[in-house]
């Protein structure tokens, strides 16, 4: 069918696939479809995937069926997850050469942009030298990784690298990379869409662009021209009414929605915002709530294109021609939201924005929102709550415990802040909260307030734009006066790159095990993520980060108690909080398009230090066997060998048994590398001193380091070793307690396959491919869980690890499974989607039960048959070359 129509904009003739015509061909009305579904329909029509198009056009909002192949227009990578993805591409080229093929057949088929933003650490903070020192250390530590990326930049077509010191990937994407509406070489217009190797890729949804985070493995497949398959989603409409009250920030709204939508169980669903209140939100506010989609569990938090979208494109320096093109196409092709029509949603959730109150979230999860007035009491309660997501399992005396700081006359008390950081894409992209932080700091400095010296403070702007408007408004100076000097342009503390605390503080915390706190303007606060010695971590808006830093303790009620007393005068939060008028004045005066144009001028070549890095050339990478950063992974060693999963799923021993909410932060190694750990031992054996270990994130291109850190989080709790916290297990064959890595190697030596048992929401959190890659390399054949996070389930399948799910109402406990049994799965030679599989667990008794095979699409079965998605791609590319 020919659904193409012509559109003329500024005397330029374009063609496009007309959505009303497409849906009318199936006797459907375009107005019934959510805007996010309209984007998918256009993509299927443009790629001529007619069978899938017919299924989606017959979308039943109340009961969606079938699967959708998603072919994004482009892929964005950050360097932590991007480096291993590019390592795999390089390894695939080597694999093709071994098969006598042309290595260049492994090449991006769509535009790929990698933004280096995850490598900078806060080694130095609280001084004007912080930025230069941290940047120098970043380049020093990551030289091998950056050499490799420079090679990739010249070796692959369609591949660009945004160098360090530019900004966080999502803000760069929002401010510069996305054109919202794209055109190809045939002058066909279509909506921008993307996949990214960071969960918070969803931030781009705020711009009316459909995209979400995927694992590196799935991103590699998209890069190489493979579709990404997912079940046709339910679309949950969130109708916003009213407007935010004075004093309520976009952060407060994001935390409110995270709690609300988690409770509404939107995991794996699309969320789409609309309503009269939607029109009151700035685009930066929309980006803030879209950013948090992984925290509320949704695949995306879509914000349709409207007049505010166009205003933001103008503000950020996009050309007027592009703005007019976006407006013309979106309006003509019914992708423009004007409030006159309400699509059919699976269900609608209502939120009056005026009910949103100031809050923070913690101490261990982003969905655990606490009203500001209740924070102190909540912290006290968390100390004595059972050890878990909302508690520490301590006694009441802990609340007032003090410990003298080593070598000083100062004491730390339970609840005292050890770290305060303005960090992460969620908030450092939003002028309203960043200016609010600057204004609050200015008032605090004018009143003579100071932050206690025991608190590590830092400011990591989302991009240089933030620096420009804070500097023009004379707000950088007061921030620095309070210790919030700029430490770098990257994710820093939010991803665990918080760097060391003062030596005497770390010594005290190690010796005392005191529960101190951190407050950060991030989106993640899972256990062990922010800093291994800080147990209570809270998410807050940037101005509240500063307020808590000034107060010095999470136990202080900022709504009632004085933050501090200066020269006998009590100073309260209300004395510092900026008014809406002050915020508007600053933003209108100091934020303009020229700033964005200047910041992104010549962005790919603007970093001289990056430009000076020398690297090898050629189609294939010259691997350095001595490198502890970049190594050729073993994923293709048995390429072409027959699979034996029907036999390998017999007599599996449990490597670990977990409860609910085991995140990818628990599974995939992140943050600092401990001296006394399998990964630390590996680096020591290779001659590295502890100071040169760097972080797990920076070493994601070396499988030897990463597999040793898998399941190694210091807070993970394996039920096989209930008395020991951390990455340990009990070896079934001898009863020894070993690290999970060492136990996995012993099982492999004894040719015993292993399985992971888990509870609900297994693999929630960041889209870390190493959570699946590491599981694979440890020899795990299958995972049996109550439920999965979407990305991690997909990644397991793509790495050849089979995900099984307990039947509804059943759990390990209800079935009487202890983890001491051996498990055998009656696995068919030709498995089917969501097939029921018989299982026999043999321990003291024999337990028979059924589980669901979580192959969710035909593609999943194909991946399994080919030993994973990357071997599948190689097979297809080789066949195409030989034709």
C-alpha cells in the first residue's frame, strides 16, 4: 500500500508516511491511538513490516496482544556501557575474519553516538582545582579505554564520540543530538526514535521522542540492523491537572510519580502524559519526570510534542528551519498534542499537580518517598526496621550513637551527612532546580552559613550550559563558598563515582560501622551504589541537597527546626528558599539560545586533550594482552558449535538464592574495586597498586575483571549464606563458604551447571549488560525468578541464559525450595513462547512443579538456537556476504 504523502516546508518538498491514511486502511481512527503507539505504527509502515503493522493497528488498549519489532533511528551509548558494546563489535570483526569474511561487514547500520560521561570520578572536591584535577585523573586512568574509542571512531562508519568534559549523555541528547523529526537521503520525514545503553535514555521522551534504555547487547543488535522485539505494551495515561505549588520542584514531582506509578504497577508498560496540567510543565520538568521512568518501572514516560517542545527547540539553539519542520510534520501527521483529543489508554491515572509536596526518597530505594516533614522520624524508624529495603535491623540506641573521628576531637553521630552531591542527569538538566540551588546558596552565604567540614560536597553540572547560566547570574561563587565547586561534567556520585571520603572519615566508618547518610540529586540510591561506607542514601532536589548539607544531619526536621544558628540568629529553610519570581527572573535573564550554540559548537573536536590521544588504525583492533581495561571477550570461541541446552539444564546446582528486588546494581559490578576481592586479586596479580584499580565501570571492557565482580556487591544477600552479607555462597559439594566467583569456577571445573533462584523484580535498575554477560561467564545456565525487569530478562536471553518464572502464586518458599536441591528442567528441542516447563528439584525429597519459560517472542527462540544474539548477527551477515 502507498501511504506516502507530500509535505512542503520552507519551499522544500518532503514525503512522509501518513498516519491517518495508514489507520484508515484498516478502518481505524488515528485519534484512538496513544501518541507513543502512533510513532511505532509509522515505523512499521516505513519499514514495510506489514504483518506486525496489522497487529499494532488493531491495538486493543485494554488487552494488547502480539509483539512489536522496534527499529530505532539511532543509538546512543555512554562510555561505561558503550565500551563493552564496541569491544563486542571489535571481537565480532575478529570472529568474521576467522570465518574468512570481510571484517567491515560488522559496522553500524544506523547513526551511533557515544558520549563519554561516566568515567570522571570525584577524587578532589571542595576546591577550585577540583575540575582540573579530576579531569587529569580521568584521562590518566582511562587512557587505554580512550585509545580504544579513538580507534573505533576511525574504524567504524556512522560512529561519533562526544569527548569528556561535555556533559551527561541525556542532557547532550536533549540539548543537541535530537532533531525530533528526521529526514533520510530520500527526503522522507520520520520521527526520531532511539535506544540507549543507559536506563535513563527515557529522558528524551520529554522532547516527544520515543526511546528507552536497553542492555548493551540489545543495543549492539540495533546497531547492526536487528529489530528489538517486545510485547505490545499496555499504555497507561497519566492525566495531569492543576499546576505545581510554590516551593514544589520538578524533583518533588518526579519522586511523587515514582512512588505513585510503582504502586500502580506500570513495570514494562508505556506511560504517556497528557491533560491541562501537562501544558503547565516546562520541557525541563517533563524531561525530569521522563528520566525517572526506570524508577517507576515503565519502559518509557512519553511526553507528546506540543508548543512547549517547539519553544525548547528554539531556546536550545536549533535552527528556525528545523523548528518549523518539526511543527509542520507533527501537526500534519497527528503527532502534535493540542489537548483536543484523548486517546484510548489501557487505564488512566489522575494527578493534581497542586498536591505535590516537598519530599526526598530513601534510604535505599528511589520509590520510597518521604514528605520533608517526616524525614527525621522516618530515618529513626528505618534504623530499627528489619534489615531490608526500608530498614537496617539495629536497636534504638543506634539513633544517638557517636563515634570520635580518628585523629580529631570531632565526633560523627548516626544520621550525620558524610556526602552531599548535586549530580545526575535527572536534575542537573533542569534550570529551575539548578538556579534554585544557586539562589539558596547565595542567601546562605550572605547570612554567614557554612557546611560542616566533615561533609564531602560536589557539583557536577549536566552540561556546560549550566555553568554558563550560573556564572552569568553570579551563582557559581556562593555555591563554591559552600564547597559545591564544579568537580566534572558527568554522572559522578549517582553512579558510584563519588570518590573517597576524607581518610579519617573512612577509617572511622570502617571501624564503627556507623549509619551515616548521603543526600544527592540523583535518581538511584540502591545499597552500596553511592559509597560503600554510607548506608543511608537519599534522593533530593538540588536546593534540598544544599539545605541538608548546611543542616549536617538527616535527623533534622527542615520544616520546623532551624538549619543553623549564625551569630545567635536561627536560620530556617523558609529564610533560604527562593521565590518563583526570583527563579523566573534569573532563568529569563541568563538562559538564551546563544549559550547552547556556543557550548555545542564543534562538539566532537573541542577537547584538545582528547584530540591528542594516539591510537592504532585499521579495520581490526590490535588487542594488547597486557591491558587490564580492554580484552577480547570469549563469547565467540565456540561459534558454530551445536547447542546442548536440553542436556545442560539437568542437575543444576544453585549458585545463589536471592529474595525480592535484586537489582542490576547487586548483580553487575559497579563502583570501587575492593582490594580483598576476586577482581582486586586479579588486578594485583597483574602488578597494579590499589590506587590504580579505578572503578568497575571503567573496566567494563575487560571480561576477566567483570566476571570476577559479578554478584560481588557488598550489600547483596545470598540466602545460602544468611549469616554473611556480600557476594558469597556455600559450595554444595563441600559445604565451603566461598566468593560466588570462586564457587562458580569450582562448579565449572567439576562440570556442574548452575542456576540462580530469585524473587520479584529480578534485575530491576540500570540497563547493565554485564549483569547478563557476567552471569553467562560464571556458567549459570538458567535463572528462576518470580518476575523480571524487562531489560534484564531480554539481556539474559540474548546471552544464552534461560529465564524461567514461577507460576502465579508460587514462590520458592511456597514450593519448599531451599536452594540445596539439584534442578532438572524437561526442556523441549523446539521450545515455544511462554511454554510451561516441568521441573524436578531433588534434595531430601523430590519436588515436582512447573514454571513458565520466559521466551517472549519468536526472536528469543532464534537467539537461543544461535547461542545468543551476537552469533546470530554474525551468521546472518556472513550468509548475506556469501550470496
